C-alpha cells in the first residue's frame, strides 16, 4: 500500500502554535518537559520512576481488572494490565470522547499512534514495559458533541435527552438508530460485520461507557490496548489531596492564567475557572463555585460549608469531577504515564499546564501530536496525476487551488504584473516632474496612479474569472476530486467515520494503518488503498 506525506507545517491545517511547537521555537520549551523523540524518553522514564507513587499501581490494576470482567480480553491486554503492578512498567496515553460508533476517523489515529509508540519504546528500552492506554472521557457532559457520526456524506444522529456524565447514559433507543444505519450499510460481508459490531457494542451494553469500551476493545484489543474509565471511586480516592488543594486554594487558576499570558500571541485554547471541578451524580455535572464562604453547585440549590464539602470529598470522592484543567493532572496522578498523545487543540491546552503540574509536584508528560492521515484510493491518486495535482495542491484552500490552477493552465498570461510595473515606471517619471511644480499637482497625480493601478487589478480579476469559465470542465474535475478527499472542505479525518472505509477494506484496515504509521514523524500521511 503506497504512502506519501506532507509536513504538518505545510498542510495548512495546523495552528501557528502547533507549527511553532513542532519547530521547537519561540521559547515554547519553557511550556513543556521534553520534546517527543525516542532519546528523550530515557530521562522521562527516570523522572517518572522517581516521582510516581507506586502505591497507586495496585489500585489501578484492581480497577482495570474489575472493568474488564465482562469483556473478552486478549492475552496481550491482560498481560499489559498485570504488568502495571511493576515499577518498570509505564504508559502512553491518549484520550477521546465517547463519540457514537467512534465518531470521526481520527479516533483510530489517536489509538494507533499510542499503540505504535509503545512498540517503538519497547524496542529502544527493552528493560521496561510500555502499555498503550485509551482514557475514555466518560465524565464529559456535552452530549451534542458525541451523539452522531457521518457516513457517506450523511449525518446519523442519536436523538436523545441527556444530562450528567455521558458515560452513565443509557443506550436505550439505539435499536431504531441501527435499523436506519443498516439500510445505508447494505448487505456485504463487511456491512454485516459492522452491523454486528454496532449491535454488540450498543444494544448489548446498558450505558455508553461499557458500549465504548467494548467497541474500542473489539477494534484494538488484539494490539494490547488498555481502556480506562476514570469515573471511579477507588481511582478518585488517590486524587483526594489534589481535589482538596483545588477547593481550598484554587492553585490552578492563578498558574494557568500566568501561562496563558505567555501564549497571548496565539489563540488560547482554554481559560481556567476559579475552581476547576464539577460536582457529579447520574444526571448532574455542574460547576463548583465558591461564593459567600459557601461551595455552591451551579444551577442547583446544593451548597456546602468548607467542613461539609471536605467531608463529602473524603467519603464520596466519586462526586467530584475534574474539568479540562484538572483532568490531565488526575490522569498523571493515577497512571505511570510518560507521554500524552492528542490533536492540536489538546496539545495546545496541555501547554498551559506545566507550571500547575510543578506546583502539584507531578511529572509533566511529553506531548506528542497524533498521526494525521488522508485515505485515498488508487483511482483518486491516478486522477490527481492525470490532473497534474500534487498533494500540496490538494491540501490548499479550494479558492486558492482553483485560482492557481487557472493561472497555470491558461494559455494567456492572467497576471498583469508586467503592465503594473510599466505603469509604475511611467508614474515614477511623473513624480519627478511633480516635484518641480505646485503641490496640488502631486495630489492629483497620486489619485490618478491609485485609480490606474486599481483599474488593472479589476481587469486582472475579470480576466481570471473569464479564464475560469473557459477552463470550467477541468476545474470542476479538480474541485470534485478535492471534495472527495476533503469533505465539506475540511479534513477527512474530522468528517468521516471509520465504517465508511471498513465497508471497503474490512478487517485489513486497522492492521494496515498500524503497519504504515510512524508516531514520531511529524508528517501528514497520505495512504493509498487499492
């Protein structure tokens, strides 16, 4: 299966912050621990080994074993869970929302990056063990972000009322959803496999957390993936001291704001609250607000004194849920983790957190941008060749692509820069003349020059428009191909669900992606399937 690539920086789809991070410039090194390359993991391992509380390992293993009791678990995943008891075992973690049927394609690429990095680390550091972790975002409460996926240009949405943490949400009602989705899948062998996978995941499990665990395990269990649901009382008990610190002193707010100030030339990904915790029950996930010496639960009548809320924390730590600022710390407290793998937006908010981690005396993980992939068929690649399109062309914005190709394919020169230069030279001569006469002439001259230049620019635009009409057939073919590869003029990995490609390539899809992708190479991969 042939592959090609374009650098993240040249793809046009990554922020200035991510490009600067990848280029290791602009003094961003103060905001991360170590840049992710194989050699730097040696120091990261030693630091985490010295810093991690190994008493948390038995709690972690016990919790995972309970969560896997009703899951058909591969030998490799069982070994990975058990190995977490050992002080020479470390994790590489990615996290993702509980999107219906995995959501967009990059769900796969996050987990594949994580699995492949553990493989590379084991080869480089054979005396240690490395476990790939998928952290399910079971405590999130924004159901509208996860209740749909796109398949062949259509949006399949699960219409259901939801409140509280989504992991606890009942899967009731998805039988009707599957019936509609099945009609689109068809009746091929791969279609039937997908139907059975959806049914086994969502119709045979009572809540979204269990359903998502089953799905991720079915797709990646044979590669040793370990899936964790941190909405758990035992795991949160290990996090009590940090929750208490947040409630009493709000350390994160001050430190994250200070770091955000250093990033002010970029788009700030998240802004901290004064208290970065939620209160949760089955149907509630609301912010904790400190007001008039009381801890109040937003949008409810619940309120607690300091003594009461600390007692609640001690007795029911599961009622406290970290938000986007505190969740990374929770992860690094309960996992012997070396590296977090995420998309550009995730890495951007992690870059706001290092000073907060230092204050908490927890090792800050290495941050790795996940693999990004464009899946193309050989037929599409052949079309691109016939149209003389490079991958850089296809990654460009559609208007730029059409303009550039119109200029390239035109038999006449559309760019009127030579005429503009001639005009400039003529006006330069007139400017010299103007210095020898009344100042009012200079004003009239400048106005006329601006008018003439503007006229040429307008003619240039009209000429471009006329040539687009002349070349409309080939430009339409170019546009159609780009739209196939970049649905809604966006990245395929952010639009399409994996099932669209599984339908075509079946059980070979994921193993081939695992074989082709290299997590530490900062390239946007183009993978061509037959």
